[in-house]
């Protein structure tokens, strides 16, 4: 990738005069179109140096902190909602359990009412005429 000397000066934080001096000393090569290859800049000056504006850094940090705070607050809200829903499901399950126990009780009472009392067994054998007349 090719960049102009002005762009290279801004990106690496090096004065244009210094770049021209390195070119004249033969330490930095310049392309035929008067531009410099980025790889050459990295070879001579190292990775790009960015000037960090302290105010921008603090502002960025504050912004990131507020985004992180908002994320945590949203996560807390979601967890609270999940807890509320779980409590509601538990309450409904208890209500269903109580209802089922009531139904079982009612059915038991109904079954008791439907059961006929046991028949008394009578041991009446058919008796012949003579046994009926003269008895045992």
C-alpha cells in the first residue's frame, strides 16, 4: 500500500523533514510516484504511532463504562424478570397440586358413597318337604 509523505508523517507522528532526510540518506526508499510504501515506513520507523489525546481517552473510557453499566443493568433486569416468572410458575404449581388433592378427596368420598354395604350372607338351603315339616 502506498501513502504520501504527508500521510506517513501524520500516521507515524514523524516530521516530514525527518522522512525526507531518511530518503536522502538512503535509509528509506521512495517510489517513482513520490509516495512511500507502508512496509518501508514500518521497517524504518516501526508500527504506526498514534497520539493519544488524554481527553479522548477519558471520554472513551467513560463511554465504555456507561455502556458496560447499561449492559449490567439490563442483565440484572432480565435476571429479576426470570426470577419473577419462576416464582409465578412455582405458585401456579402449588395451586395445581392443592386443586388435585381436593379432587382426589372428592373422588374418594364419592367412591365411598357408591360402594354398597356388604350383603349379609344367608345360608338358606333348599329344604325338602319333609325337612320343612319335621325340622332338623
